């Protein structure tokens, strides 16, 4: 089966499953994100091992999972656990002072924790955005959103995935000018612009499907932020793989590679979306603190 058809089959199977997970939310969504964090950490460690780079395997996984669990409790706990994780990594590496690999080991471990613990786990905060009482009240009474977390997660993921698809096919047909030929030779200016357009259209359709809780200008702006963040997320993951000389981070997702390959864009998109949503509500007079 060709890579294209593998992607089609994977999407046909994954989309209904993801929809249910997003809709149910709660502990099910948390476990899903934790599974992504765990698998992503394993793939990240394999990338490092391919170049014999030192890494604190156990602590990287455990701390990243704790950050995900803390996100479920709220932003304060999320930030606290992340800060403690950074401090623990530094303290742990104190005993490695006499080794040249101490800085590399600590840096590699921290990068994995930030990349997969801190950034990716904003998905949990975004899904639970209505846990902030004022936002839930405004969303329900003004926007007509009984479950704003589901809307924003659905909007974010749909825009990101279709942005990637639009960029891929536009670049395939029209792509000429490379954006970052050394990091990602296949990514072009034309493809990126095509992705932005598809992302905006997707955002407008999703917003309309939910009863237009956002105005058109906010929807378009949101979609543009998602698209730009997706591009940088993809480039960062490409830079990591190119740095270790590996094409795919894994093979768990047929037609896509590994979890890092499939969710690389979302690693950047989730935090951008979360803070965009907070800014949106703040500018509409809602207390987000």
C-alpha cells in the first residue's frame, strides 16, 4: 500500500476515535495526552540514542507525565510542577559536574520535558478551559457554547491537520520557493500559503458548525495563528530529526511515522491556541486570572 493510501486509511480510523476522545474530555482526554507524551518521550530518546547523546531516561518520562497530570488540575499546579521539574533536573545533574556530558545530559533532558511535557500538555488546559468559572459562564450565556473546551480543541486540531494537508498538496502542485531547504527541503512558500488558506476556510466552517460562537474576524485571526504555529512546530521537529540524521521518529502511525511526526505541529499549536483563547476572553471583559 502506498504512503498516500496508508494516510487515508489511518485518517479514516483515527478521526472517529479522536472525535470521541475530544467530545468526552475529562480523564479520557488526559490519558490520551499522557499516552502521546509517553510515546513521544520514547521516540525522542531513541533519536538521542542514535547519536549516543546522554539523557536521563526515567526522569524525563516521569516528570513529563507529572506535568500532564498537573495540567488536569489547573494552570497553577501545571506551572508549579513544571518549575519543580526544571529544578530537579538541575539538582540531579549536580552530581555529574565532573563529567563533560553533564550539560548535554541536563540540556537534552530539559528539552524533552519542555517540548513534550510543557508545550504538548497545554492541550489539557485548552480542553478544560471552562474550568475557569468566568469563561464557562461567558461561553454558555453569550457564545452559546455548552462545552467551550470541546469547541476549541476541535477547532485547533481540525485547522492544524487540514493546514498540513493543504500545505502538502499545494506545495506538491505549485511549490517552488523553499522556506528552509536545509531543515525541511519539501516545505515551500507556496505550500505554506496554501495551508494558511485551507486553515482559514476550515476555521470558518468549524465555527459555523458550532453556531458561530466567534466573529469572522476573530475566527480568521485564530486560524492564522494556528497555521503559523503549525509551520514552526513542523520545522522544529524536522530540525531535531535532521540533527540526528533520521527521517522518521517512529512507525506507530501508518503513513505518517511516529507520534512526533504526526503531532509535531500540534506541540506548538496547543500552547498558542490556549493563550490566544485567554487573550480573546480577556479582551471581551472576562476574568481569566
